[in-house]
C-alpha cells in the first residue's frame, strides 16, 4: 500500500482504532534509499497539516500516526540507519514524533465524539426503519409503501451525515473547483501575509504547524537517548489495533560505517536542521492567471501565447460560483482508481502550465538538452490543485536531467516552508518521442510512493503527440519498478503495461483559470 494512501470522500467517521489500523497498513521497502524515506516522512507531515486545515481530522490523524509508525517502527530497520550522514535528519524526525503525540492526544476526543455521534445516528435510523416495518407487518396504521421506507432511510442518512460536506464529482464541477481553489488560496495568502507582517517566517509557521522541534547542538549530542524516550512514549500512549509491542519501537540506535547503496532516483538531500528560506517571502507573488487552455505548442516553437489581460474594473474579488459555497462545505470524490482498486484524488492542472514550462526550457531545447521541473500543489476539499511550477538547480544532457544537491535542498525547503506537496514532475524530450524511459519510470516511482496521485508530464516538441501526462500502473508498474535495481540509462523491464495515461481517462483534470506560480531556482 502506498505511503500516502487515503480514503474515499464521504466515508463514514471512523473510530481511533480503525484509523490506526489504516495508518499501519502501508508498504515499507528497506532497499529503497533512506533519504527517500526521510523525505516521505516530511510529506506525511505536510499532508497531515493540510488535512487539518481542510477540517478532515481523521485523515490528519491517520497521516500523523503513519509518520510516527514510519519513523519509530520502520526506519530503524533500514540498512542505512547507521550511516552518520543520516544521523541528524533521523534524530530530528524522532523529535517530531515526540511532539506529534501531543497533537494526536488532542484530536482523539474530537474524533471519538464524531464517531459516536455517527453510530448513534445510524442506530436511530435503523430503529426508525424497524418501527416502520413493524407498523407495516401489524397493519396498525395506514399502509406505508416501500418508497416511504426508502425516504425514511434517506432522512436517517442525512441525519447521520449532517456534519459532512456536499460530495461532488470533480470532472463535472471543474469550474466550481477552480473557483473554490482560488478563493481558498487567496484566504491562505492573506494569512501568510499577516504572519510575515508579524515577523514570523514561513519556515517557522510550517514548523509549528507540523509540530516540528528544531534541534540544538545539545539535542544532537543527546539524539539517541531522547529518541529512545520518544519511541517508548509512542508505544505507551497511543492505542494500537492489537496487543503487539514491536521491539523495534524501543530499540536503541547506534551509528556506524556507511552502508553501500544502489542507485535510487529521485534522491532526497541531506537537509540542514536550521535551513531557512529567506528569499521567497520577500519576493512578490508571481501567480499567472489564465482563463483558457492554450493551443498545443507547435513543433520547434516555444513562444508562449498569453491571452489578453482582463480589465481589473468590474472583476469580482471572489468568483461568483464560489460565493454560495466555501471549500469547507464541499468535498470532491475520486473519479479514478488504480489498477488495484485504490481511489485516486483528482489532480487539477493549470492548462497553461505546459506552455510556460516550454518557454522556460526553450534555451536548453535549442541545444538538445533536457529540462525538468517539479509540480507542487496543495489539498483543497479532497482534491489536489497544482499551484507551483518549480525549476530547481539541475544538470542536463540530451537524455537526462538531474537536480543538483543544492537544488534539492532549496526545493524541499521551499516546499516545507510553504506547505506544498510534491505532485509529480515535468520534463522535456528535446529530440525523442513522448514516452517514459526506463530512467523516467524510476523517477516517477519515487514520487508515486510518496503520493499515489503523482504524475509525470512529458513535453516532446518535435514529436507527435508532443505531450502526455502519465502515471505508473499499480500494479504492475509501480511495484515492478520499485523492485528493479538496474542502473543503466535505458535498461529493459520484463513487465509490460508499466504506465498509463493519467488524463484521458484518469484522475487529472485541466482547470481553466487555475492560478500557478513559477519559481525558477536556477536564477536564484
């Protein structure tokens, strides 16, 4: 099960023990690079924070508990855990778990109360159904039709779900989704500006929201012993779905010589504990708002064609379609599933992002060099909205594109400070056709193991078709690629049907008018 697996929209409120059972159900591959798992742990914290913002406490609880299970129960089993270069990051992750326990304890009563309300509502509904059946059987009152009984069932369901949101199909309500996203992103932007004016950096806000404890030199020296305390507290204070007490939750940690590792991409950098992102908050917003998708880029031509800028006069501050609803009142149900039947949240993609990226890649494309960008976004109403196109520092050849270590550091710190989820990547094939190479498959697997909805966009301007949006099949694609340890640039895979179109049909929906920000870190 993917690390970021989630539930369908509108699912019944669960008990704490049911949430824990779901949280513990994920696949852990110890052969995968430890840096990837440490990065995945940070992604879980971001998902938890976004779910909390979205008012979905049971999913926030699930992701925060899963983070604790990963860090305390799984990572100590990783063969690279004794490598000194991971000592600081792992110690920091353990401290975050200790802090997260407080938040989990705070959420438990609210989750329990909501579940109990739901159970009682269902009991009342069932009692009413039984009463109607008894009246029909005894013929004590006027005969009630099956339709009346069904109506009573619906009334009971509405009572049981009275606190849940209106559930909509994302593809059928894409304009509403875009309007709600713009409204919600505007609200969040106002909140960010308020915190900046108060002298609080985005990095500090993100750290507080995620319950992160910044390490001091003394903490690093005592990381092993304090981590041990965190592990024992985790094991004692949280309920579990059975009586098992895995020894790995309480084991002591020592750090020895580095362990050799096989190639795994994308790599996750060694993050400095006190890294801050001071440049981004001072920059003016670079959101670009377009109202219609552009034509597909012509072969060999990368000039962006922008629609005319609308006049400011008369433009409503809040889209009219969203004035009757807010993001807190709506949830979008998944309209696509993996090959294994797992629901995929809808990903809303700005239609103009592709053209913007091609313009940024233009100079490299003329020299037959690949360019890559990272697709980042946020969670709103159980749907993912791509809001940022980030071009990290990178090195390129005609067939490859790799982010530098400095580029990785800047990218992930920016995402952490702005509560962004990595939703996939986009890259060019300057002279090749539109497909995912074996190396591309390995890159995409790294993103999909963190976020099942992660996508790969390929832009091949000299080919026909000249672009595509893909995801690895699951199964067979994702497990097959994760289990492959070949290093060759173009190596074969025995399995077929490794990836599929994510747009038609799929979980990706283009949202005309959806804003996105371009952050070119190559020029920073």
